[in-house]
């Protein structure tokens, strides 16, 4: 079959190894279902950390404004 396609043994073996690395998620620049899920979770975690920092800053701001004496005009 490989001979009909003009593919030698080395190319066939190289393609099999490449596909195995892709399936195992060890080939750089490729994604598998598991690695794509991990990437999505890391992105979500980063977004949640950023949201948490914003909430902390807002809480500090409001706490500081409550500590200030209020004046009526």
C-alpha cells in the first residue's frame, strides 16, 4: 500500500510515530481532548483569579470609604 502511494518505510514509520505522539498529547503544538480541556481549565482559573483580585480591590475601596467621616453639605 505504501509503495502504491509512493511512501517509503521511513515515511510510514515517521507518520505512525507522529500520530502516536499526537494521540498521547506529547507532540508540541498539538491538542488532544485532554490537553484542550486542561488548557480551557487553566484559562478559566486565570479569569477567576483576575475577578477575585477585582473584587478584593472593590471591597478594600468600600471598606475605606466607610472608615472616612461623612460630611453633609
